C-alpha cells in the first residue's frame, strides 16, 4: 500500500514542509457547501458518536467528514487542524466521525480493494472510504450499516458533481452488505486491514519489537482514555469526583498512588465537564501525571 496515502504517524502532524495554504478566514464549510441543494428531511434529530448532537442531516456530515479525511490524507494536514475549519454547528459531530474514520481507514481500504476494480474519482473515493470506515467496527459503530448506506447515497444526490456517481456508490456499498461476512473474513487475513496501520509501519515494528509488535498494533487501535488531573489548589479529588457523579459522568480513579488522576468512562468536550470554567481540572495523560513523582523519587535516591 502506498505509504504516502496512509500514515497514522502523520494524522497528528502539520503540513508537509513547503506546502502552501491560504490563511484561514474563520470557520468554513467544506467545498461541497456551494453545491448543496436545500436539505430535506434528514437525520438532524439523531445523536452522533461521542454525544455530539447533529445539527445537520447525516448525509451532509458524511460529506464534511469525507472532505476532512481527504485533507488529512492527501494534503497531509493534522486532523486537529482540519477540524478547526469546520463550522461550529457541525464541528463536534464531524470531529467524532473523522477520528473514527481515520482509526479504521486501513480496514476500509482493504474493504474497498475487495469491492472495487477501478480507482474512483477523489471525491467519491473518499466518500466511499469514509462510509466503509464508519461501518468497519463490528461493535460500537455509530450508525446502522443500512443507515450509512442510505445517507451516503443521499449525499451523491445532494451534490451536483456527485450525481452521476451515485449508482456506483450505491452498488459498491450494497455489495458490501450482501457479502459482509466474506469480506470481513478476508480482511482479517490482511495485516493492514487487521491492524489499521500501513505495511511499512508494520514491517518496521516487526524489526524493532519482534516479540511485541502484534500487541503494540492492537493497543494502538484503541482510543486513548480521557484522563483528568484535579487542580488540588482549587478543589479536592473527592469533591471533584462527587461533582462528576452528580452530573452523571461516570469515572474512576487511576490508582491510590495518584489520587488526583481520574479517567472519564465516556470522553466529552472539556467545556461539558463540570468545573471547567472554575479551573478544577486539566486534561493530562496518566503517564505524564506519574512522571514527576517518579522523577522526584529517583532524585532522592541519588541524593539530589
């Protein structure tokens, strides 16, 4: 697989050296916006992954997400940077879909290779890839597969430049539904599809970590937990824990050795977490929270 088109290492990095982009002029919709027809009855009342509310029909969110994926992979932009360009009304939902699609992009590409003999044009290619990526999780998928197929096809009806390719997209996605069990089985025999990392990355891990490469790739597919650090100058860990519980935010303490570290069971936007405006917490990885105490202990042992 062409590593220039699929590199998880680049998903959180900025533009490639020498790339030139126009300065942002504030939140903007994707380039599809000017082609949209008036939205009809859509999925606006439904929820998006991560608890974000849909302020647009699902077909429109799929268009925005596929455009964002294209920016990340083809333009080598950071996913975090790309999502800042999204309109505030759709940013939360698109971000959830974008991160999920990127996490399963390798599987989606193997799915596509088993379904498509010719390379589609870029816009339809990334819409197809996005739909397949969102259908990739066998559990925890954000929508029913039939809903995703229906809304992806609807997207081609709503954008004039995609009208002629709607039948192609519909045929490929419905073939996936018919042959899903066989396609998933075949994908599990492909390391890119199994681990969602490019071939060159997997090959390097095999060399560097011959005894643990599979475990490392498996763990790398799991989303990182949302870990909070209590600001002990403003509140206590127990009081913050009670406040989270009162708001229905399930959580757990990391360990008794690090009483100020908590993990949310379901990640949320920081502004949605109780105590954000008061400065009760910051978001910090558990390992980072453990670093300072470990360093202090090491310094004491050597008499510093």
